[in-house]
C-alpha cells in the first residue's frame, strides 16, 4: 500500500467569478478537473464561453474538488455556485485500496465511447471513427469539445497528436496541422455514380449543320447516390457558439425593422490594381484579396455618412453616431461564425488592413482571439464571395444599425465609356440597415460613395 497525505473536507462553494467587461453569464464548455481530486491553486478548473470567447477559469486555491454543481452546456450567471470545495486538513494515512487509478468520470467517458462505437456498428453504413476521448492507457486526452468535434470531422485521432497547449492540451491548431500533414495521402478519389444507359433516336436535318451542344468536360466533383432506403439521422448539440449566434440573431430579427439595398460594382480596374500590388505584399507574407480595398472604401464612406455608423439607444431616445470606425469582420471557423473587430479601421491603409485581417482571421480559426478583439464594433462586413453566391442578405449585428455582405466576383458583359460591350468583372454589395435609424435615400447615398471609391480605386491608396 502506498502512503500519502489524505484529507478530510468541509464543503465550501465556489461561484462563477466576474470575468469582467460587463459579462453577466457564461456557458460551461468543459470541466478540466474531476470530482474528488486535488486541484492546485491556479490550475485549470473549467472552460466557460462568454460572447463567443472561451475563458479558462483557474482554481482559486489548492483543495479537493467536491461535487460539480453545473454540467457541460449549462448557462450560469456570474456569482452562481458552480462547485463545492473540500477544505483540506492534512493527516498521514494510507490510500484506500478501493480507489481505482482512473477516476469514475474517466471510466464513464470510456464506457460512453464504447457504447457509441457499438451503436455505430449497427448502422446501415458503419463508419469507424477514431477514439478522440482517451489514450491507450485509459487517461483522458485534454481537449475542448470543439477540438474533439473538429478532430472527428477531419478523421484525426487525438491520441496521435502532441498537444501544444498547457499541460499537453490539444488545440484546434494542432488538429488542423495534423490534418494538413496527412492530407496528400488521405484525399480520396471521388466516387462516380452509376449512370444508366439511355437510348434515343433523332432525325438529322441535312440543311442544318450539327453543332456540338454537349459539355467538353465533366464536373470534377461527383455525388454517390444512396440506392437503399435509410432512416439515419445525425444529432448536433445546440450549445456554445451555435446557440450564441442563434440568440443574437433572433433578437435582431424580432426587434429590428430592416431593409436591404443591393448595388452592382464594376471591379475591373480594382482587380487589375490588386494583381499588380499582390506580389509586393506576398514578399512580406501578406495575402492581398479584394476585401482590404472594400473595408477601406467602407471606412471612408462611414465617416461621410455617420448614421450608418451609429447605435440606437431606444430606451434613452438617443442615436449615438460614432466619429470613428471599428469594423467587425465575420469569420467562418470550424466551430461557428465569430466577428473579430478591426479597431480604428479608418486610420489604416489598405496594406495595414490586409495584414490585420490575416492576423485576426487566423486567431479566430485557432480560438486565440482576445476578448477585446471581439468588442466595440460599429459596423460589420461579411465576405461570402469566396464561398459562392451572387447575392446574400446579412442580418444586422446589434447594437450596430448596418451590415454589408461582399459577394463573389463574376465576369459579365458590360458597356464601357465608349459604348462598347466588353467583358468586365462585377461584384454585388448588399447593405442591410435598421430602418428606424437609416432611410432608403441615405443607404443609397452611402452605397454610391462606396461604389465611386471602388470603381476608381487609386483614391483608396492616397
């Protein structure tokens, strides 16, 4: 029997601490310590999400963790109890032989994984997923639920990843890097669906030439069609970022009488300018897309039309127009949409905007955004053009009163200044505004200003 220091405990409550900056509540993402274990002061205790930012709560003292009073997915107000502590009074004794080396919760987690695997084996098309919960020796792998979900989606086994986080915690960046390392050897060839032979007959008119009407190439992506009936479903949890997004957008659609204004922009000259400037920034490790030019134009237009750069305080009967521009930038991440903020965007050059966009987007995708980087936005831009779609109508991000969507660039026939029909590059911008604050005429004037800047892009570099 191994001799060690044991404890007798008197229970005391630990409440969710004030995280600061007006945070009223947090969602429990993950417990990082097990009941009945000794937790050192300042060691990670649990992870909490507030306003799409994950915060790690440390233990306030060295003590035995008693009963956990809240579960993963619970939304807890600041100041509410989250667990009990056992205040330790040291005495020499023997460790009871009945206590297993693995905690009860770890064994339960392992059992859940086994049940999950057994259930998958009975599906019509069984898929073997890697065990992303425990190591071969039965120890729990340190990783957030979002990281585990990302690993399962990418087919990555967490056991094979050396975590770069504190205490060997596996981060989303670790999973992404592991996926990229194995990508060349793991890409599967597309499955070609069986195509039935179809017989037909037609009559050739000898007076008309036969023209080639069939495509000269086949699509590179094909879809395998399931031929047998299936009643399988997939369940996803409505928690974390997904629920935060839902709550905020529900408030926006219920309370804001909005309208959309769409403008077509000729970006032919802008694209030519970008292609010339792109190699210069590539040498500095900066990727130059069209987005920094759009943000520069929007920043200047917002200073000229501050009604769109304002905040409605309805209960106070006030509209607060901002004389500075903090642009929120919607970023698609593996765990959901987040909106980091480019502070003082109106003071930044196109080059500075391009660099800062790259930094914020990387921090958002790896979950390393600071809380301050998520606050203070005055206007939001969402760039969906890289994904697809010619027109998208975004939803306003309260307490802002306007948002703009940047759609994809397409080649179209246009009429130039000499009344010639030529091939040009066109892009739609979609503006959604709060009609309580902004009238249609103001929205049109704002978009005209943005259009003029983007169609004569040299002015953006001055």
